[in-house]
C-alpha cells in the first residue's frame, strides 16, 4: 500500500484560512480519507486452530458453569426492577 502525502506550501500573499482550504481540497483529491475509513475497522480472520482453541475455552467455561449451577454454588440472580421488600 503506497502512502500519499498531501503537502501544500504557503504562498506569499495567502492567509491561513485559504491555506487550510487548499490543503483540505488536496487531501480530498488524493483519496486518503476514504481509503483510511475503509480499512479502519478491518481485522484479520483468525486461523482455524485459533478458532478451535477459543471454542474449546468457551465449552470448558460452560461446563464449569453448569457444574457450579448443579451444585448450587452460583450466587443468586438479581431481578431487574425490583427493590427489597419493606
């Protein structure tokens, strides 16, 4: 992937606002913003062995949770929206 640098130099009779405007137009024309936005949240797909390992971890945690539930060692679940009785 090649990098494109949008570079502008201040002209002698140019104010800061027009320099910023010219820089913004140069950046838009180079296509840097859409390319960065398109790759912003992309992640590599995990390989097969990594997915298998993660699945085994989840299965192990689920098995442990079910065992604790069966033995009655889990804390009681709180019901949302209910306050203690008076």
